[in-house]
């Protein structure tokens, strides 16, 4: 029998919304009854700075992990990846009820991005706490994931040559007033944290998050941002280098990225906050713009937002004169997509 244990981390909502807290507490209470799980609670993931105990704890988890948060799963996964908390994408079977009016629908498009580097041999499953308002669906899905991970782990054990037993057995300690367990290291030498340390309230943060499964490393974002947020790593891959240089509330560069790879997880519009991207969804979003008439073209809007921040910083507005030429060339050369074809068809109908 495998002793594989699954780490479950619940990331709380910002603020103290009673309905959200009640759901969080009922999930944790139900999970504590489940065998084979290590359950911990941390504050809102997106707000955790590099020294926050919750971030350090996440970094200390070595095995498979289920991560529940009030963020889109894509956003949560790539926030962690940026912070070095990496793993393979764990596919959840928990799907929110389908609403005909949903802005985003359809199957995810095949990834064509540059991907991430140095991914350890484990899976991270991200679940969205906004999908259901009761704990049962989450608990059921976590049971299923635990089985899936156990089977994967056992299959690896069978194929792996025998190794001497580990010298140190580690796990989590039960017990604290919050219903969560106190994490203890799951690898020799790892730190341990008290629930009080884990739940220390962080200040709010605002920065872009790159989805490397979509990012093609075109560098349009680094050309566009005039606040030094982006940089490149040692192998010339785009990177959100100075997260806290970003201007609070402004999502300008997410509108400029040709691959919809830049997310602002706390932004109000799902497409920018990291909602799943599907062909139908994209079309619907663009159709809203097409017929609504109120929304500006995305690039003009981005330029306007950037100018506003430049002026607020005591600098001069630059309009579209800086950071956009590559995109314009690219657009001219690009084959027509579904939306172009739709517009052509509408033109033909003289609507
Ligand atoms: S603009 Fe988008 S696709 Fe291009 S490098 Fe930046 S994040 Fe990647
Ligand atoms: S939102 Fe503005 S300041 Fe922030 S990274 Fe994008 S362009 Fe730079």
C-alpha cells in the first residue's frame, strides 16, 4: 500500500466576506476528515510577497498539490510558477455549471507558448472556489485527484529500481484553532510554519502574470511597458522582473499581448483575469466589442491607460508612438482569423 500523501492548500479570499469564509471553513473541515491529505490555509496567493510565510510554505511543498483559491486556475498556476512553485498542470474534472451567457466558453486552444523551465516531477491542480458554493464538489474532486496521484505514484514506484528507505519520516502536525494543520517539512531540512505565521495578512499587490503556455516570447510587452516591469532571464526569456513597479489597477499590457498570455488575476474582466481561453469565448468577447460600440479598440485603450499612468508619474504621454510598431507589422502579415472572417461576412451582408 502506497503512503503517498497529497498536499491541499486553500488560499483565502481578500477581506472577510462571510459567505466566502464560510465556504473556506466548510471545505477545510470536510478535508480534515479525509485520509491521506495534508491541509493548510494561506492568505490570497496573488498578494503574497517573496518573504511571506505562506509563499515560503508553498515553496517547501515537494509533492503533488491541490490548490484552491478565488482565482481562475490558469492565473493561480502561473502566479505560483513565477514564484518558483512549479509542477505539471493537473487537469481538474470539476467544471462549473454552464451558463448560456458566459463570456468565456469552449475548449482551451492547443498551447503554442514557450512553456516553463525546470518543472519538477509532480502535478499541481488548481480549483476555483467561485465555481460552487458548497464544499461537496470540491471534496469529491480532491478525492478523485488523490486517487489519480496515488496511482501515478504507485506506477512510478513499480518502475523505479529499489532504493534504501529514507532516513527521516516527515508529515504534518494536526491541531490549531483554525481547523488547518501545522505544516511540517516534507523533505529533510525544510522549514516548518505555524498557522499564525501562514495567515499573516499581506498588503494588496498588483502585477502582471505571464501564462508561458501561451507566451511566444515576442517581447511586445517589454517594448510597451515604460515602467520597467518586464525583463529577460539568463536565456532571453521574457520575465515579470519588477512586479511591484506595475501601476495599480492598470491592465494596459494585457491588451497589447497578441497571445492573451498576460493576466491580472484580480481584474474584473474574466478575459484579463485569466479565464480559460477558447475559440468561442474569444469570439464572444470580440462580438461584444463589435456590437456594443462602447468599448474602444484594445490597443487604443492600452495606450490611453499607459498615458494616464505616465502623466500620473509626472512624465509625458507618448500615445501610440512608443512600443507598438511590431504589433502593427505583425497584424498586417497575419492571416485572417475567425473574427476577421466574421467581420468580412457582416460587411458582405451590409449590416
Ligand atoms: S507580449 Fe505576450 S506573448 Fe509577447 S512576450 Fe509578452 S507575454 Fe509573451
Ligand atoms: S500594466 Fe502598465 S505598468 Fe503594469 S506592466 Fe503593464 S504596461 Fe507596465
